């Protein structure tokens, strides 16, 4: 069989990712919000049990898109605030025909608002994280693999933004265990996460927990 040229291979992988997004959206929506709430609580418990979270002074989270049955980390937000952590959330600002992305500190979760891009964002005047300000970034996914690769919603937000803060920050992708696949298709611009946490397990592909 002849080798597939890189351009064709990249196109095949993008098609496969698109199909997986559709499939995994459907699977997640087919499970009751109550059942997913219980799974989210177990994910939060696993995150809180990691020494990385107890020692970190700053963490970036994401507010759940409940209509999409996304992992709900609101209990983690509350617990980290009680522990005195600085909490950041993702933003997308229109800029020169595109978007400027990053994370902004949010001292009160009630300040988060949907600003036209489908997810809750911080106020535009909130402090923006610079490299070195964040210690952990928690990342959503429609699917994830044990090597830290993930499939998001297709906008490429985290693939574009994680390199701005990681390293020194560590990235942690969270997903329900049924979203964990043996492998997900990836391209050179896809950014793998350092840890994978589901409601049933913690996977450490980079060995960061042992360091």
C-alpha cells in the first residue's frame, strides 16, 4: 500500500475528529443530567485529592455549558476559593479580524457571563494571566486518550492558548470515563495535556505526579 501524503493524512484526521465530535456530543447528551452530575462530583473529588491542587496557588477552570452536559466544576471553584486560591477563566476577545485568547482572574464567579461565544467568560477588565501566573489549567473535552490528547469543540481555543502558559503551568484534561478512548486522531498543532482525570481514574502520561 502506498504511503499517504501528509496533506491527505491531515485531512483524514480532521474528518475523523469531526465525526468523533458529533458522536461524543450525542453520547453525552443521551445520559441524564443527574447521572452526569454524580460523575462530575467524582471528578471533582479526584482533582481535590491530587497534591497538585492542594499546593497550587492559581488554577484556571472552565464554567460548565450545562446544555451540552459538560463536566461541572462549580464545586471545585467553590472549594479552591475557600482555600484562598486565585481562580482564572478563559476568554476570547475580538482582535484584528480574529480573536485574542487567554485566561483572566475572576474573584467572584457571579461575574462570569456568556458574551456571544457560547461559554461563560470573565469581565474584559479582569486581570489577564501572563506566563508564570498560572500553575494548573483544567481543560474540557469531548473525548480524550491516555496519552493526553483530546478532542475539543473544534475552535482550537486550548491548542492556541495552552502554549502561552504551559510550561510552567500544567494542563489537566477532565472528561467522563465513557469519553476516554484508546486513541484520538491528532495533528501537529494539537496540544496534549499533562494529566487526564475522569470519574474513574487519573492517568499521568507525562509522569508529572512522580516528579
